[in-house]
C-alpha cells in the first residue's frame, strides 16, 4: 500500500449515495493473519461494507507492556494491538484490501488514545472513533479534563494529516454512550457536541452516532433531530450519521437477534443514516466468529435493501430538548473542551446510571408502557421531565428489566 489512505467519510458517503446503506462489523483479532482474513471476508460480503480493526483491551487502557507480553507469549487477545504490532505488519494486513471501495476504521474505547492514533497513522490509517466524553465516562475513572486534553491533542494530530493529502475522519461515540437507558435528547446533544469539538480542533470530516433504542418511532424522531442539529452546527463540514444496532442485552434466539438487527437496518434507512454498525446472533453468548459477522452484515444489507423510509416522524419536542442541552454547554465557555468539563461539574450534562466521579448522578430515566425512554429526573440540566417526571425509585430489578426489554420482546416473538 502506498500513499495516504482514502478518506473514510467521503468513501462512506459516496458508497451510500451510489448503492445504499454501508454496513460495518465490530471485528478485531490479535493475530494479523486472522485480522486480515476478517477484513477480506468483510470486503467480500454481499453488502456495501466498511472494515473495522477493533483494538484489544490492553491497548485501549494504555497497558502496552501487557500487550507486548501477550504477543510474545502467544496469548490470545480480544482485539488487534495496533500500537504494539510493527506498522509494517499492519500495512501488510491492509494491503490489497484498504481502498476507495473499502474504507477501514480503527475502533477502541480509550479515554487517552494517543498511542492508538500514532499506531494507526504509522500504518496508513486515518479514521477512528470515540470522544472526550463518550470514551471517558462509561469506561473507567479517568478525569474528564484529562480525557478532553488527550482527545484535543489527538484530533489536532489527525488534522495534521491533511498536509500530506489525507482527509482524516473522527466518529463521535456520543450518541451511544450508555445508550440503552439514556433518553435520546441527551444522546443527540452529546453526539453533536463531540462532533463540534472535533471540528474546532481541526477535523473536516466527522460522523455522528446514534444507538438504536427501545421504540422505533422515538428513534426515527431522534435521527431526524440529530440531522437537523448537525446541519445547524456543522455547516461547511463533511458529516454523516451512523446508527448502532441495539447496545443493551441482545436476544438469545437466532431469529430474535436477526429480527432486531433487521429493525436497526430499517431504522438507519428511515433516519437517513449512511452507515450501520451491526451486531450478530452470537452477541448474547460470546465474541462472534468471522462467519457470524459476515452473516450479520448480509442480514442487515437485505433488510436495508427493502426498507421503506415512510413518512416523516411525529415531533414530540425532542428537538427543543436536544437544542437546549447543546446551548447550555456552549454558553459556558468559548473553548468547547472547557465548556464540557464545566457542564458536567455543574450538572448541565448528567448521564443517568453513569457512576463516573465527574458525572453529577442526579438524573434518572425509565421505559414507559410503549417502550419509550423518558426522564424520571433531570437534575440541574436545562430541561424538565415531561409531566414533571416521576419520583419512583429504579430498583436493581427495574434496571435489569429495562436493559432486557428488547431481548424479551424479540425472543418472545421468535418461532418455537
């Protein structure tokens, strides 16, 4: 492989406009040969695909010494150690696969991703994902201000690649953060705010995420609102929307899992998303195989090909809620990174059921009878629960019940 990698964002948007929804796995393997096999199978799938290199847990937590020991001892890793493998090895993994018809993204989960970013750049890759909030609060106890500094530095490092003719790309994970019990207004706001953060640190190609939740109509409205706010806040920037298949407990039955994945594909089409990150029928049990990932990609592609976008979703006030949350952060400081830190300190952003010490933990949510996510309490955020909220406490049993809502729904509908 020679020269810079093609721009991930432009490649996805071009493929989407030409052929339909782009589908992408979460795949990652420590062995370069297996990783290459997985990428090749993804590219060969009967679908419009993007490739993924998901890094291992040692690398995402910054323990590169442990990653090196694992490689030297032959220990199996749960992802690809991109900061430990020689860049030449990774370039060989990509040779003949990465190209204008097959973009590849590095996925990780790190609040401090500098080693990951340098590793991927050295290997010729220019696309990754995460964010200063979304890859900090759910995954550990890293200080939010520290994560903001790290992500600012990484965004600026990626932006430097434009000088070499590349168009780097960052996807915010903000619309997925603990998404299975986070009302969509906050997910939309976090996705837009992290996208704005990337742009202010030099990026010109970004994607905004949103995780499929528990009510299809609510999700359709959320995607409409996300696109509207992106148009307002990210003018002059290349952006697209990516939907994630449900991130709560996945159905145990194969037919239930495939039905939920197909619903995610139909949601992505109806919501104008360019890309869908899939889950497989093995999600409830173990890490999926390459073949299971390919089957999921093809299942999603078939569902997307026959999806009917339908009429515009009904408006329920979600736009106003998300807009107030974004504005409530932006007015705190001209520097968006400092504004995000202040917003969490003041409780203007408050993620329900997130135990990170920088989160105020005064908000709460619940599922209503139709499966819509609603606010029970909003703490000091500049929004109010519909109808004044509810004072009923969410017990451990209630939390598990909410997390398993779609599992039960789709498994119970599965054939005996």
